[in-house]
C-alpha cells in the first residue's frame, strides 16, 4: 500500500494525522471521457472515441469501485469490446500487483500510472481504464467510467439500456451523493479511522443512511423509484461486501445487512440479474481485505464465514405490484 512521490513508489499507509484520524479519499486524477465519436466528454475533458478492442480495463475483484465498472461491462454487453485484467487479491508494499499483465508485462499498477504520466503524484487506484492506442489512462474514476459504458458503445453493441436516464438525473445524483459519502466511502471512513471519534462519526452516519435506504426500499423497488439505475448499482457493490467484510474488518457492526428485510431482498435481486453473479468473488474479496490491510488485521487471518446465499428468492416481485 503506498503512493507515487517524485516519480518513485513509496510504501505508506494512509495519512490520517492531518485530518484528526479521519480517512480522506484522494480525488481521481485521470478524468478523460470515452464518447461514441471522440467528442469532448460532459465534464469538458478530452474525448476518446469508442472503438472495439482499443481500451483495457484493470480491476480488482475486491474493490467496490472497480466492481461497478465490471458490472456495467456485463450489463452493457461490452465483454467483446473491452478486455479486462484482474489484479492479484493481495496488495502489500508495492501496491496493486499483477501475476499476468498482458500489455507491458508490468508487475505493478504504479508502472501503468508512471507510463501514463511520469509526473504523476499520489495514490495508485483501480479501476484503471487504459487506452492502448495513445498508451495512457483515460480514467481512473469509476463513477465516470460507468457513465461512459452506459452510452458510448451503444451504436456498436446495439444495447440501449440506460442506467442514467435524463429524467432521473437529479434524483440519481442526489441519492448518489448521500450513498457515496455515508455508505460507499462511509464503510472506509469507519474502517480506516485512527481515532475513536472519527470512527464513531462514520459509524453513525453509515447506519443512519442504511436506515434511510431500508425505508426507501420498503416502499419502492429501487432507490429512485421503479426503475433500476446506476444509483442502485453503485450501492450494490458496497452492500454485497457488507456482512462478509465490512461488518467485521471495518467494525461496521451495529447490524448485519441480512437483518434489514428490504435491503436483503434488494441485494439478492441485483445479484440475480444475469451476468452479475459472475462478477462477485467472495474468496478474492475476503482475501484482499483481511490479508492486505495488515495495519487493521496484523495476523492476516482470513475469516471462514459467514455462510450466505444470494441466490435465495428475493421476494421483490411481490413489491413490484404496488
Ligand atoms: N474514486 C475512485 C476510488 C478508487 C479506489 O480508491 N480504489 C481503491 C481500491 S477499493 C484503491 O485502489 N486503493 C489503493 C490506495 O488507496 O492506495 C473510484 O471510484 O474509481
């Protein structure tokens, strides 16, 4: 675990001293955009043209942010358009590591960052969307990669499914904001806190937000109403890891998610969407967190439980009638 400083990899755990024990996630630096014809993206950044075989996606199966991009690759039938490399489960002093890096035979993800920008400073994160043609990182921001996948290749794949429909932008953005801060990043803010106060703040915010989600999903099928959107997928990747990892490893243990009826049904329903179960690898997930974060779990022992079955009937069809 570490970061790039002055062109060199430096092994370093997160610095929480300057923020009162609070973990602060660094903003992603590569923010270009894939578009159908290469025009500038909605954030005003350089556009890259959607082409078959041109882009390569690096993910960790453990990482909830990378997981979103893998799910969108499935949902949008991009498997033949974008190849994927999965980093090793365990991430130690050299950061994300490869057993088999196909493009350059690199051993570590930081080498990709330095190849893209020799002046890059900061943490080396997944997902990484790589352009083979110009040999650079298009984006390392999952929330934007899923928006690109949602539409940039439609003309090639014929898949017009839209997880960010115009009429729901405002609703989706509002839900995303709360879910990101309190839940997606909230579990990390609890787990990586280095003061009791910072941990408790994240813990209360997280369980407040889970109660809010449980309320929403009791009365409607999805977070923004009756339509499955990116807001649901963004939440899903955190929820699916919750009982297996965050509850114990990140000490988010007020309640198991399996004790929330509506959330449980929701997670099982999304898990059962065709193509999704294949993106969920609990062995990888548990191995990564428990055996890589040795500051939190110094023995590196990986718990054997819990027993879970996301293939159980989810009971959401009954709700759909209302
Ligand atoms: N904002 C980024 C966050 C990605 C991220 O933080 N990924 C984690 C893994 S779950 C990572 O690579 N961490 C390495 C580090 O922080 O050094 C996104 O959503 O894509």
